[in-house]
C-alpha cells in the first residue's frame, strides 16, 4: 500500500461523507486499478529477487503469495507430533524385525576363499575434494550435526582432514559408529495420510560425511558390471523407462500375431513385503563374498552393517533409539548397491527350461512368459521357485499386492489357471500400475491417460491461484513446466503411440493451462514433445551396447547397392496398428 494510494483512499472517503457520489465512484474505480497495479509490481519484484539466488525459496515465496501449500507438506498428523506419536512410529517401523529368525554373520574364515587378497585402494585428496563439492547443500543434517553446506563451502580446507578420516576407515576396515546412527523421517505414502500404521515410509537421514565415504568406497571397490543386465535400478544408464521398454515392447512383439505364430503373454508382478528392511545381513555378506570383492572391502561392509541403530525424528521430537538387526537403510549411498547384490540371483532359482523373462527395478520384479497355441503356462512353477528363493533369503512375497495379467488377442489360446501363493490365489487384473505407468491387458493406454489427466487437473489449482494472486506470467509458466507437464510426459516413449482422441485429451490440459495462468506462450504441442522424447530414448539405447533393450531392435538390412537414401535403419514388420504404435517401431518411423 503506497502513500499515493492511501491519499486517494482518504479522498474517496471524503467524497463519500460529503455526498459527492460521482467523485466517489471515480475514485473507487481508480483505487481498484492502482491497488491491482501495485500488487502486480510488488509480486513481480518479490518473485524476481528470489528466483536467481535460491530456487527453493522462490517456490516457497510463490506458495505464500498465491496462498496455496506445497503438495509435499505434511498434514496435521505430522505437525501435531508428540513424544507418544514418534514412539508409535518407531514401534511400527521396527515391528518387522521383532519376529526375524536369528541371523548368522559369516566369519572371515568362512568366506576367505572367495575374496581377493589385495590392498584396498584409497582416494586422492582431489577425489575427496570433488566429492565434497558435489554435496547438495540443501540436504538435511544427520545425527553428527555437520551440515552439508559447511563441508561444501570449506571443501578446500577440509579436504585433507576428510581424506585422512576416509583413508583410515578404508585401511582399518572399520565404519565409524557415529555414522551408523540414522535419524528416520516418516514420509507419507499418500497425501493426506490417514492411517499411521500403513501410510508412512521411513527415510534415513545419515551424516553427510558417511555419504562421502560410501560414495568413494563404491567407486573404488565395487564395479557395477557384476549386477545382471535385467536390473534397471541404481545402475548406470538405466531407468524406469529402460525397464518399461524391456517389459512392454516384448509384449507388443509377441502378440503381433501372424499366420505362423499366435501367442499370448502371461505376466506376473511380484511384490516383496518390506524388501529393503528385511535384508538378512548374513546372507548379504555371503553373496558379497561371491562377487569376488577384496577382503578389505568385505570386512568394511560387514562393519557398515553391524550395530546400526535408528531414531525417529518428527517436527523436532525424537523417539528412543532402537537397533536395526536387518535391512539396509533407505537414504544411504551403499544401500542400493547392496540390495542389488542381494536380489541379483533371484532368476537363478528358475530353471532355463521354463523360458521365463525377468525384469527388475529395485524390489519390483516382473516376470512374463510367451504362451503359444497348444502349450500351457509354466508361471506357477516359476512362482514357486521364487517363493523358495524368498524363503531361503528370509524375504516374504506379499500375496495381496502380487498380481498377474493375461495378454492375448487369440481366443484359441485359453487363459492360464489362477496362480497360487501358499493358500492364497493371486488376483488376476485387467490393468496394473507398473513403475508409474498403467498397463492394460489389451495393450491400450486409456487407463494411463485417464490417470495422468486426472492428476494434472488437480495440479491446475496452482495455476488458478497464481492467476487469482496476479502473479507475473512467468510464474505460471514455471508452475506448469515443473508441476503439471512432467505428469503428462513421464515415460512418454513407452505410451506415446496414442489414438487421436487420447492425444486431444492430453493436449487439452496444456491448452487450459495456457488460458488459466501462463498467458500465450509458443509451447510445442505435447505430441511433438513426446516424439522428441521417443527419438532421444531410442538413440540412448543405440549408444549403449550393454543396454538389454538392444535385443528388441531388429537388425539393419545391409546391401552393397548405391542408393540415394543412405540411412541404414532397421526394418520393422508390423502386422497390427497396435504394434506399429509401440515404442521401437514408432521411434524408427520418426527418425
């Protein structure tokens, strides 16, 4: 409220009290215009001052100015935390460990024959300095009280000291006890959470020094090449998109029926209960030794797993400290690599004669098999083999969340018998959400489009609030590009081959966003962007010879003729429009 506006308000009030209604109405309209203009200038300056220096503060400022809260803010269950609440959460998080069978930690003599007898490599001061520089200064501080920004800002001065600490840990094969204390933050699985027992997952906040140490240890001592190619999580040049490509493209290829091959696909989506929390340390250490790591690294990892403890922290309130007899902490740098080692041999439990394809993304395990006309499904045998593997490795299959799906366009092939886990029948579904993408048994994408459109519509609230608050147009553009468009483009290469009515339905979201809060912008259509993303993902696969998706790309046709068209693209034969619109045929047609 400027001095000039206050002056005009006084003049308006004076006109009202003296009965000069003509002047009163003129001043009232003028004041409305002045306030709107002043508000726009204030918001614009506020937004511009924050955007360049601190993106997080900029987003918080936008939320405050527009009057809406961030989707990730915790609800009243968290804000009203008490000592009783954190103790309840601590008991819930540690409950799976209460009934665990006793684990047997192998001694060095038990695994010595599998280990390499080499001196452990240690990092240079330069490598330590680089690791400190790469720390995210906005990450939460662990139990040691050393914030990431201190390590990052003073990396030049601290690098020699941190180097000595890391080298001592590696050479002595000891992981500091102080680094084993995790502050567990409950993160809602759904927003808002309603059930304190089931709607929270635990994320461990660990000391930043521990992250630097673990990162360097992994780089020096644990080559990722020992992990099977069908694992797409926590591995270089792999993602959910590569996993989904490996799974769904095979389904499209197999069901593209011809006169000589009429096939169906039996898919099984296995869910492990508390997979990261129930990793048995003894079994994991034996598997690590079988990877032929060095003796020093094996001893260091054993120290990393031993005597861990955790404490729930909620809105500044701390629970009691409890031990962690099993599992790998979610939030640690080491944990994803160790979990990959633990689950790496699951496919070995299934005999090759069953011809079961397995694709893994962390603990999400998808199995499928081709069922030809006249043959039967062997998925029950494969499921029983995985069940036996789970029992040996002290893990549990969640029968309620495990689903199967029958994909077939040939009525001559009967659907397989229902699968059974113990005494429980596995639910057969017509659609299933796999790694964030809804798959249907008719290989259409209507269900996925319906869900992402619904989610994007909910997020349009932020644009409405930006417009209501008269925020600058660039704020609306940023909100759209960061909150709404990613929902409409996640894994787009997989499901991008859509019929026109679904293309129009998704495109209408962007058009409405432009009307609501972004003013007119020269945005590419979402269909054009999906095409670019499809080609980019295809080229990423071609550039990596180790990518398992390469086996899905047909060989290029080579000849010695001198033709005007010199590009040597693979030749894909599609007998159905469904197959023609799948990822790889569509990507080749776009090149």
